C-alpha cells in the first residue's frame, strides 16, 4: 500500500506553529518530566500527512530512541480492527447482529445474572433477554474485565485469569470459563468495558472456519500491507519493539509544580517480553502490536469509507452503522456505564460497534465534531477519526495505565486548535 503524501500543515488548513506547541508540550510536560519515555504523533488531513514526529526513547534502559518504525503494544486499539473483521462476516450474510450469542456458544445459553455470592457459589437470576451479538460489539453484554475491581464477578475473572494483560489459556478455554461466571447485569441494561471483543474474535474463527489470527492476516493485514501488525514479533523485528512502563505519578498529576516529576517503572522488557512468541490466547480485545504507519493505513481505509488502494474492507453503509451510537435510548457513556475504567469517559460520547462515537461535542467540553469516532489502548496509545474535518490523529507511547495523565484530552484540544480552515 502506498504511503500517504507528506505535506505542510498549511496545505491542508492547519498551522505548523500549533504543531510546534504540541511537540513542546509533549517534551516539557511528559518526556522531560519523566512521565513518558517517548512519543510519536501523526496527524493526517485531507489526504495528506501534515504532521509526523517522534521524541524521546522507545527503550529508556538501552537508550534507544523512538523511530518511525518503532513497534508498540496497541492493546485495546485492537478492538476496532476485530470489530471491522466481524462486520465483514455480517456483510457476507454469515451472521447477524440481532442473533443470540448462544446460537454460536451453546454453553452460554443458561448464563444467569449475578444476585449475590462469590465463586463458585453464585446466586443468579435469569436475564431479561438473551445476550445478542450487538451486545458484544457495543459492550452491553453483561461481561466485564477483572481489573474493574468493582464486584464479585470481577473477582471471579481475576481468580480465573480472564482478560488479563498477559493472557492465560486459549480462546476456547476462556469461553468455557466464562460459562461458569454470571453476568454483571442483564444484556442491554448497562455499558461495561469487558472481554466482549475477545469473544468477537472467537466468533470470527468459529464462523469463518479459519483461525481468528489467520482471518485478520488474510482479510485485512496482508491486503492493506500492514506488515508490522501481529499478535507477536518475529526475531527479526524484536529490535524495533518499544519497552512498556508503569506510571508512578508521585504527585506528578500537578503540572504546576516544577519540582514534582512523574516516574516510570519498567513493566515489560522488549528483550524478554511475552510478545516475542505466539500467544496461546489470541486476544481480539487487546493482543496486537503495530506501528503508527500500519495503524494509519487502517484508519485511512475507514475515513475513505472502508476502502484504500483498491482494497475494500467493508462498505460505507456498514461503516456508518458501526460509527453510530448504539447505546439503548441514545444515551451516552456516563449515563449507561457501570465501568470504573474505560478508554473514553466524556459526556456526549456514545458507543458504536467497536468505537466510541461523539454525539454532542458541546457536552464533551473538548473541541471536536459530531460523528468523530475513536478508541485507545491500555498503554496510553490512542486514535481518533473525524470524517467532517477529514482528520485522523494517532498517538503512541507505552505507559500503563492510560488513565494516569490527561494526555488524550490535551491532544484533542491542541490538534483541533491547529485547524485554521474548518470544513464546518
């Protein structure tokens, strides 16, 4: 796939001086302050890359700088890719969004909803309706993540090591384990960030008849030339793999105290990482590694209506369905969320089929456009696509958790401030 044309910000209605401010902000507040090891930011507008920079280190211990081809753990930015893959099967008439999940996972047919108790002695009640495929895509299934640490159901996930950063077991064993744990709530009643997209990956394999990872490679990665996107890194790419760190703010949340700095603790050494070998559990919810260039290729296909360079992933009407708000009653995430954690938590933001979706920019209190869609990953990676402004922004770093600093809000504000010629 041909790389996009680099161009000056001004040629696409943006300001170079504003981008200089963004990079100075990243350097001063985050890299020099010890909050981020290094960063990569790419902004694409009106068919051109108008900003692409790297700063700092991909690996602090070895003093290896971030480069254009650095490979990052994208964690939950895997979810939009998995969701698009599933919708390819929907387009082919092989599965429908309103079908019950137990049609494909019979052992889930009698899943109850948590009332009381702890594993394995749960008291449950029947759900008010069956879990549907659409519930998995929009996170209204009643499933959860153990790291939410909110309920006895979350605790059971942790006990059985379901949905952890380092994945245990296989997709088949995860599905079997989930059959033993009740739902947090009846499907459709609430929004809860969960392992649901891992289940979507399992269904892709089951419905397509080929392994999930093979489906992604044959139907998305190879056709688009996303050659650096995979669930593990072969030996010849290991030297390009970034280290991952845990944030230790140490009071560093206050950016006004120059003497207070954040701290970083090595969380995953690229020389010994589990990502250097094929995983036993192929996680459609958070298992991929990728480069900014590869992820931009995927995003360019989406902003172009599902097609890039003659390769069509999905049709524009399917994409429009995916990027509409699917939360019941047209509600937003804060209204419906049971999650203690989400990659997006702003007012005015709904959720589609694999993406957060901006419904009301004014309610977010951040510049943006109605219909903008986005998501992020646990290591503070993020992207958003704004069809109205013909804009894509992708940010990469490797710091857990993504909630440690308000970088996403800041980047949105500052990137939109760089627009000098709005389409709206």
